[in-house]
């Protein structure tokens, strides 16, 4: 594709050279540059792509997109300066791949908790309704039945558009995509046309990145502010920030809720370890998913399906057939009589939801043992809050390592234990080695006890000092239950 065509709708501030340059692809990673590849210099958190412009040219980049032109310009290379390289990359990636988001119904799902579950429910729901469906989630990218691994909640703009183009080529009609606040701020979704945007909820998270809660809310809101008048915006009105998301959007405004009057109203009839019985718009439906929080996810998915034109009765029937989501309140039974649960809960709100669900379905005669850690290089303010919640809603708590990344696990655990009152201190064990922590929980357990291993969910690795080691909470918990539970 010619450079001039890729630049459609990009805010160009200056140009040096010929825009009739033929390009074979585009990248923001100088290591991936080859002859015919456009290089986009982006100022990131850890590195500034402008430093690698010369390296990109040496590798054969015929054109450079940047915010600041280099002092020395190479003859034969085209330089385009733009106001914001990351936003330009999004628009150019969309142009290069033929604006694929316009050729399918793309639904973006944002919020602190519930993004993965809601997106996955919708993926399964529309598969059951007979469609070719795409999914972009924390767990995986699906092009109909073909699975691709992922490394970020929302991939970079080039990857997103490449997969959306592949979806279009393979006949996909609907795609459901998690949209993180990071991706919105980093402009990875620029150039995408969303048929629908969904807000699940918002609570304390990512303040290491956004600095203030207001910035975090505003990041989520940008997704809704950018919708067209032909789109629709669906928001959880039981969350007090839900109505804020709908302010100023040009899209049709749609609400859902369990506690509040809404366009789509639900009610939890019963909540057991086997599943949920719900009343949705006056019709009772059974789901294998567990927990009141999943009542919201199911109701949200139903609302999206109806607004996308699906028959309400067919949508409810399909909801009842949906299976559990990997690493989300995933039950682990090992024949020992102890119930193991693995959940991705890594925010205070998510942990409280999971433990409150366990509290609602337990008999009271068993122990709840919670194994929990906090990720390194992330929001430190939530660390003591996570421990406090675990102590309030568990009989015993083992504080351990999560993904420490570049931090010392002992330092993270010290943060988690700050300010703990003497009563809760007696409930807590400190075991930095996560495998030992899970093993200890199993050894402490007795018949009918419930062990929650929180924080990593579906992840199959533990990241320590930049290295990812094989580590799957589900496998380790299952193995330890078979070996050590009483």
C-alpha cells in the first residue's frame, strides 16, 4: 500500500520526501523493520522510539513517522511528523488492513472487573446462535475456532487490525474485545469503529499508571465519547460511575442493572456452587456460572445480544448452555472432599466479590482458606486493602508471591501486611513461595473446606525478575489437593 493511502485521516504536521512510497507493512518495533516496512517512532513508558530511527533506516525503512524530525535527514527516506505517533499508528494500521472494524460488528468491553468473562460469554453465546465469531481477550484471541496466544489485555494497534482483517477474511461477523484503560490512553484503539461499547464497573486499580482515580475513570469514558451516532453504549447503572460513561456520547444509551431500574433488569434468585438462577426481564434462566457478580456479566451479555438484533428467547436459551470461564471462579475437585477455587481476582473489589460469593454459598461449618498475593511493579496502594479483605472474609489467609516482576516478593508482602490489626494478624501466614503456599493451604484443609487461590487465574506462568517460569495455579492446586488434603 502507498504511504499516502496509509496516511488517510492522520493529523500530519510536516512532511519531507515522497508519499508515493510502496510499503509492505508497518511497525513501531525497530527490531521488526526490514526493507519496505514503515517505522513509527512512539514515545513509550520505558523507551522512546525516536532513538531507534537511524537503526530503522539502516534496516531498510523507506519512511519514518515521528513526532519530532531528526536533526539529520537521510536522502531517499520520507519523514512524516505527526502530533501523536501512537494515535497515528492506530489510524494507519486500520487503513493498511482495509478498516476491518467497519466490516464486522465490533463490541468493546471496558471496566475494572468482568471484561474477560463478559467478552467470553458473548463469544460463546454468538457461537451457539450460529455465527462466526471473534474474541480478543486477556486469555486468548479467537478467530472463530482458531486460537492465538496473547500477551496484553488489549494488543497493539497493528496486531488488533491484523487479526480483525483475518476475521473478516474468514467470514467472522461479530467480534467481542476487551478494552483496557491502558490501551485507550496509549491510543491502541484509535481507528477502530465500535458498533457497541460496554461498561461493567470501576474500582481501585492501575493507579500506579493513571495516578488518580479521576484519570482512570476518564480513560474508560474515552471509549464511549468516541462512539458514533449509529453505535450503542451499554452501562451498568448499579455502579455509581455507570451514568458518567453515558454522558456526552453520541451513541444510543442503554442501561442494565440488578439493584436499579434499568432498560435490562435482572435479579438473582439463587446462587449455589452449581450455578446461578436468574430472573432476566421477567424470565427465569439457569447458568452454570457461579456468583452474584456473574449475574451482572450474564445480564450484560444478554443486553448486548438483544441490541445486536438477536431474539431474546434464543439469547436466554443459549446463555443457559454457556460453560465456565478459564481461571474465573474455576472449581478444582480432586476427590478429597476439599473444594478448590482458582480466580483471577487481583483487585480489592474482585477479591471481595469472590469471597462474598463463597460466603453466600458455604454452610458455615467449613473453613475458607485464601491464598493471595499482589503483583510487582503495579499499584501499591491496593496491597494492604487486599489483605484486609481476605482476612475479613476468610478463616485463614496465606499471603504469598504473585507475579513479583522486578520487585522483591518480601517487600510486596511487607506492603500487604502494613496496618493489619492484631486480630487479623493471627489469621495470616506469610509464605513467599507460591507453590509452598498452595501446598500449605491443602495440608491445613479438612473435608468440605474451601481453598481460594486468587490473583493469577488462567495464567500459566509466574514472572520473576523479567523471566517467566511455568506456573499454573489450577494444576498445582489440583496436584496438592490429591497429595495433601485430609
